């Protein structure tokens, strides 16, 4: 079980899940429908918190989260299943890379004992923020690139635009 404290939900999980849904939009090159984005993100936050309560091995929750985000972005956000699968996997892999970069920086640059830092709840929140910032920076940079190059396609009321 990977229980989350209220602090972890608000300071880490909430922004991360909103960014993940945003990343799926961006990697699928779909114009963002704000209402659908917020609905899908809120359902995703709830699903992630519930999945983390399940008595499953570490890592299995990631697979379940990917399945949930695919279902949500396909049904709520009206992104095609192929784009949703591809974008979801790309977003999760990018998030893992950002977390790996963060652990490297924390361990080798700041010389912090990673096992200790990520076992304490408050330190875990503080030391995991840089990975979220790196992830957000990459996603927003790619988003602004797509907007500037006019490469986003959209879906309105189930119809392509």
C-alpha cells in the first residue's frame, strides 16, 4: 500500500496528475477543452489515490494508472484510442525520466542520502518538487512549440476540427 497524506495529495499528486493529463493532450497534439481537461484530471487524481490504497506490489499501480488515464482521455477528452495510448505511455516515460534526473541531482549534486530523503514524508515532498518542475517545463515548452507551429488538432463535441 502506498498511502498518501493530505500534503502529498495537494503538493505532489494533484499537480502531477493535472500535468499528466495535460501531457496526454500535448503528445496527442489535441487542442485542450478546458472543461473536459478539468473533469478528466479530477477523476484521475481520485483514481490515483484509490489505486495507491490497493494492496499491490510497487510498480503495478503505474500500469493501472496508465490504463485509467487512457480510459479517461479516450472517453472524457475524446482523444482517439491510438493517440491516447501512445501519448499516455510517452507522458509516463517522460515523468520517470524527470524523476530519475531529480534523484541523480539530489544524490550526486546535493549529496543527500536518497533513501532517507524519500522515506520521510515532508522531505519526500520537498525533494520531489524539482522533478515536477522539470516535467512541467518540458511539457509547456513542447506545448508552446506546437502552438507556434500551429500543429494542434482538436475535437469539439466528438467531431474533429
